């Protein structure tokens, strides 16, 4: 199959909507990461998504909607008050809610669970595709399983060339990390995956929120997971990744030392650092995150940097930790998982 990459003009959008109605898949930009979209009411389309991504069959997909009316066909019963408040505050945007599912959601989409994940994206191309196809769109991140989520159309092409007919190129994704996943089906509201909508933001709306303990820790043997996605190591870079936390000058000193040791042993090393710290590393090979001040652009640069290091054959990566608050929690969750949560504390001499 030939994979077209098109700018999302009116004609390309019409072509994409027609493909979706015909049960085919389309790579679509969203504000978080690119999605691999298919008809969210068609179990066969969902199976194609699993096949193209080589995704484990027990990991459910997110349904994407453009209007609150669409939610009625996807959930069982009324929208709980807390979900209404979150939708009002954060939709359209990078928040996914887990709710009891209706019979209209194919079991292939929910991977046999009796709940469904729903998100209303804010990206105009994603919204146009939902509207023009007249469908809720099931869409996981458009990477092959085990690769970083795609934040540019070129990343989708890398992973999906020959597997899907069309990718819409909407430019780089603004958030750059996958949406916040919140479970609302139980008694408490719980963040299962941190993202652009932070626990602090949710707390302001609801007055309280739980963050699942597995967000910054490896799963313990036998631990029951609340979201199938937590089971999978997700992305593991080809290079072995070590995170170093602590006071910035100590972190830089320790990373430089580890880098020099690795290089002396013949490893191809690279440093993942914040832009403002790049001068601390002299001539060593670095990937600076955060071209603009603040964590937003650290988040939006992260997956691209990880893909680049894989391409360059980097075998040892040393990364500066960020503070695990606000958006920093989502960044540390993704980096931590890529590092199998291997974190050294420079302040403790580790
Ligand atoms: O930002 C995003 O959420 C992107 C864009 C494309 O919207 N999508 C995305 O999808 O990241 P995916 O499939 O890569 O991640 C969905 C996560 C997985 O960890 C999955 O296990 C979890 O949501 N999930 C989906 N349905 C669930 C359910 N019913 N209960 C618990 N977790 C669920
Ligand atoms: Mg994914």
C-alpha cells in the first residue's frame, strides 16, 4: 500500500473522511500527538488499527469526539457530574475520561473492558475529520508499539509507511505528550496517565484527585493495573537511559562524569538536557530540550529527541530530571518509563 502525506486542505480532508467512512485508517494530527484514526463504531476498523500498530489486543483505544452530543451513544447512562465539570473545564483539550461504555462501542475498541476512553481534541484538523466523517474516531497514538508517540507527520511515516493509505500533515504537535487519562468509573477520580491537563488543574475543578502510584514507579510483580497501558514498558530507547536528579550544578557534574566514563568505554553517549543548561556540558553531544522557557516546550521536544537518538545509534543516554509537578509529572512519567525508572540522585552522591 502506498502512503500519501498531504497538507490538510479541504480536498485532503474530504479524502480522509471518505477513507474513514470506508473503514480505512488515517494518520491525523491532534494537539497532543498524532493519532491513527479509524471508524470508532466499527470493530473491523479497530482490528486494522491493532494490526498496523502491532498493538497487544488487550490495550483499548480512545474514542475521539467533536461535540458533547456524541458522548451519549458511547457511554452507558448519564454523564456523571464530575465528568461534566471536567468536560466543561478541559474539553476540547488533552484530557481523556474513562467511563462505563454503551453497547455501541465495539468490544475491539474497548478491548473487552466494560469502560471506554473518550477525548474531545482541540486540534482543528482532528475536529474537522470527526465532523466530516460523521463518526467518533477510535485513535491510539500513531506509532508502532514500542516506539515513542509521533509528534510530527514524518514520525508517523517512519512507523506506518506502507501500512495506511493517508497521513494528514498538520505540523508539529503543540503539547507533544499523550493526553491525561482520568478514571471516573469508580468511586474516586484518579489520574492513570499524566499529561497536559495536570493533577493540579483537575484539583482546582473537583477539589481533589488521586494520582495512581504507578505513574512514577515500575509495576510491582503481581500488581493489578487500572489501565492496560500501564503494563507495557511502552517506549524503550535503543540506548540505555539513566535519569539524574538533584541540584542543577551537581546533576550536570554527575552527568558529565557518567558521559565521559561511557565514552571511554567505547559507548556512543548523548545527554538530554534543558536548553538553559546546555553550556554546562561543553563539547559533549547533547540534545537540548525546551527551545522556549518553561516546561511546555520540554514536553513538546521530548519524543522527537528520543527518536533522533535512536536514529543516531546512541547507546547510552543521560537525562536531566525535571521537577515532577504540573506538566513535569507527565515528562517524568514518560522519561521514567523509557529509563525503566532508573533515577540517580546527584545530591546523595549516586
Ligand atoms: O493524546 C492521546 O491520548 C493520543 C491522541 C491520539 O489522542 N492517543 C493516545 O492513545 O495516546 P493510546 O492508545 O496510545 O493510549 C491510550 C491509553 C492507553 O494507555 C490505554 O491503556 C488507556 O488509554 N485506556 C484506553 N481505554 C481504557 C479503559 N477503558 N480503561 C483504562 N485505560 C484505558
Ligand atoms: Mg500510545
